[in-house]
């Protein structure tokens, strides 16, 4: 206890806390006592009302202030390229009752040293009059802010000292801040995934934000060898596949701004088809075929059900909902189309029947003969042609958005 202090006003000894030396500034001038506590321990202090008395006799306020805060997160982003004009641009939107701000790296953040962890770098150039002009930037990091709805109490010196000043807060206060971080971190993750889905929808690029696909090949070419002599006699050529990245343009960025502001969700059939494309890229052809078929079925059923008149008896609606998909292909959906749409659909109906048949054999008979990359590509093209028939529906109630949002 500090000599001469009033025992009635002075609380018992709290604790000494180990801090890195850089955590203290001239504002506090905390004294180290290496003899008593060892190097790197903060000297003792005592609580006197709304102040803390430091070991050198000076007082520090223990009052709390309320300050609006936001949670800052930095996310990895794969397969996103933008035109130069989009560097530093932001999307500001509401997500589940929280204000979200997502920002692309600025031009000053662009890495020109080829580091292992860049925020962005220039991917391609245009040469004009002998001068290289950047045409496209790859984005690898995204900043996201969640603006807190609650206004927590903090120590005023936390605004000027280094981060995480444990000695300024009680354990319960630290736990409260950690709980706020945890809760809003979950919001940040979900908001980021939502934003990625809007980017994929608006650009029709299913790969934005998807995880990297890494195979097991070592890079060494397969070789033929003589059995007896163990002699290499032939080396097969290597085939390297380099995937391109969609370049997001200004108008696509503005489209995303609008759909975010309106709180739209990606149409289920589009999300399913983009997942199918991703599974095909990962060579999970079985899952890809299943998702393609589900995407087409969801589209057909949604279009027919949305065209039903208001006030239709529930029993009739339920009966239509439970009807086999073959009836939607052969009867219900064609009746929604214009003459041009009917002509286009007639060329797709047999392919749709083939797709649903392949899906049923995969799921119910474990027959994966048709689950190949070629078949997936074929049926993905079929699904896109089917979704384009939205433009030829003349009778619908509340149509879902098409393959990309129209603004």
C-alpha cells in the first residue's frame, strides 16, 4: 500500500500486468520496478475513487466514456479483378440490422514489389504511344467494417494509447469487448459472403471469392520406363491450365450497389447453377450434375407457381407443387411462353428430360456414368438457355430475377 494513503479510500493491491515496452507512451510514464516485479512488469497502482494512483504518485482517471465504434475485418478475396477506376471504391449497405462498409484497396495499396501477401497488383497493361497504362488489377484483400449498434464504454486513454491496454479495464470490461467482437465478427463473415454472392450474380462470374483449387500433381511429367533396365524412354508433355479472371467493370460495380441497397438475394436457381459450375471446376462431376438439375427444376417450378392466380385454393396449389417435374416440362411451363418462347423451349425439352433422368440415376441408383466434365458443361449451357426464356414469359405473377440483375 502506498505510504501515507488513507486505508478507507485505498482498495487492496490489484495486480501487475506484463506489457511490451512499446505499449506505454509519455502520457502515462509508468515506472518499471525490475527489483520487485522483474523487467517488463508495470509498477503497482492503487484505486482512489475515480483515479488510479501510479507508483510514482501521479493519478490516472478511471472514468469511462461512450464512443461509437466499428469492427474492422480484412478478408482474403480470390478471382476478383477490377478496372483501375474501381480501386478504392466502396459498397455501403445494411445487412441484418447492421451498417456494412466494404472497400477495395486504393491505388497506394497496390504492390509493386511482388511480395507474398499483396493487397492488389497490376495484372495487365495497355501500351499507348510506348507508355504502359494499367488496364486491370487483381484484388487479394478486402476491408470490411461493421458499425456497432451498441455504444460500449471505454477508457478515454484507449483513444490515444496503443491497442489492447489491458491495465485500463477490469476483466469484466475486457470480456464485454471480446463478446462484442465475437458477435460482430459473425455478422462480418456473413455480410462478406452475401457481398460475394451479389458480385457473382451481377458479373455472371461464379469464381469470385471461391477457394483455390489445388491438385495433387507434383509438376513432373509422367514418363515411360523400361521394366528390366529401369530406363526412362519417353516423357509426356505437360499441359498447364491457366484460368482467366473476369474483369469487373464500372457498370457492374454500380449494379451491385443497387442490389445491395435494395437488399436483394441471389435467385436460388442462379446460386445453384453457380455452385454446379464450381463443383465441375473441382472435378466433383456427380455433385455438379445434381445441382444443375435442381437449378433447372427450381426455375421451372418457381415460374409456374408465380403465375398462378391470386386466391387459388390451397389444395390446388399444393397439388401443383407436388406434381412430377415431367409435367412442368411437358405442360405447365410451355403454357407461360410466347410463340417464340415455345419454339425455343421445344428444342430444350428433350435435353431437360435427359438431365433429370441422369440426375435420378445418380441419386437413386448410384449410376455415375454420365457424371463427366463434358456432360456438366453441356447441361450448364442448357440451364443458361432455359433461364434466358424469362424474356419470353408473357404471364407471370411476381417473376424472380434472371441470370443477372437488371438495374
